[in-house]
C-alpha cells in the first residue's frame, strides 16, 4: 500500500511538470527533486531529466543528488541554496527599485515575484507592467499573484508589449538557463530586450547561478497547445523559449549581486 501511494505521488508530479501545471525553473526543480526522492532509480532519473530540456536547474539538481550516498541530505542542501539565493537576489535587486517606478516583467518568474514582494514589503511604491503571454497566459498568473500582494499591475495583450515597455523605467525578467554567452527564457524575451534597449530601459535577467550550463536544448512544446486545429494544411508551432545574447542585457542579478554578464559567468566558474 505504501509503495502504491509513493508511485501515485511520483506519477502525479511527473504529469504536472510535463503538462506545465508546475511552472518556473525553481518550482520545476523542487517538484523534480521531490519526485526523484520518491523513486530514486536510474529509470526515474532518466524520465525526470527528459521532462523539460531547457531547465538546467532541474538537471543539475537531480544529477548531483543521484551521485550522493545521502540523497535526502544533498536534496535539502540544494533546496536551502535555492531559498537563500532567492533572498539574496531580492535584496540586491531592491537597490534598483525606486518609488513611483514603472517596472516591466515578462511571463511568470518566481524570482521576480520574490523581488517585487520584497520591495513592496519594504515600502516601495511602484507599478508593474506586463502582457498576457499566450498561449498559457502566464502573464495573468503574474498579475494575480502581484495584486494579492497589494501591487498595482497594468496588463495588456502581447502585441501591446512595445507600447507598455517604452513607458517603463526597468525591465526585470527571470531565467531558465544561463550559458557563457546568453540567457534562455520564455519566448519573447529576446524581442523585449531589443525593444527595451531601443528605449534605454535597463534590462536585468534574475536567477540563481545553479542555472548555468554549457549547452541548452531549447524545448519545443506541442503545437496543439497553441491551436488544436485538425487541419492538414495548418501546422501550429510553439517554440516555448528563446535565446538572448548578453550583449542585450544591462546585467544579471544573482546571489552574487548585480553583475555584468562576464563577471557573472566568471563567478559561476569559481563556485
């Protein structure tokens, strides 16, 4: 009976990660770790690592835990590091947020949510701008979470992004993966960074250094998530992530502080 319950919990977690019911790099990693601890086998490791290809935090965490004799202890260490890193990131990013600022964000990032939550808690007054982010409308999720925190949000359709972004003073967005030269994040990030640069809006990717990787396989979601049209002449596509060169960024905010991309990658190597 106990084994059956464990297998059921494991299956539910796997399903939620795969179907994007669990979103955000940190949340995916936490769920993946929980699933692996329920069933710490080579087969489950392979299955978990195959779920979301553009998530090195998940991959790095599972691989590290699998190599340890005391998996529970290492898992706890990683989860604590994720939590502590978020706290450090929020404190560093807080230095950039001024009263009456208009802050743009994209999609749904638990790191950015934590930053804005911290700023609100410390009495900063600001307004957040975002778009819906089709097809799953993660922007609406962000808007709802922020509104519950007492933060004012202005949200528009995706095609209104430039009109909203050019009004803003700061662009904060998350990261699914960092490499030596680029950040991978929700599709649209690259375009938004180019728009923000054109209007001289500072652009910061926010994420922990455990998201660093040498190579990223960009996830392609099923086209039916965009439009389930049963027509042989119509082929919907859904490239879920894009690649943004560090040349488009003002900086990266991590547990190391607010750093230029070159300095950030250097510090990740040392760590």
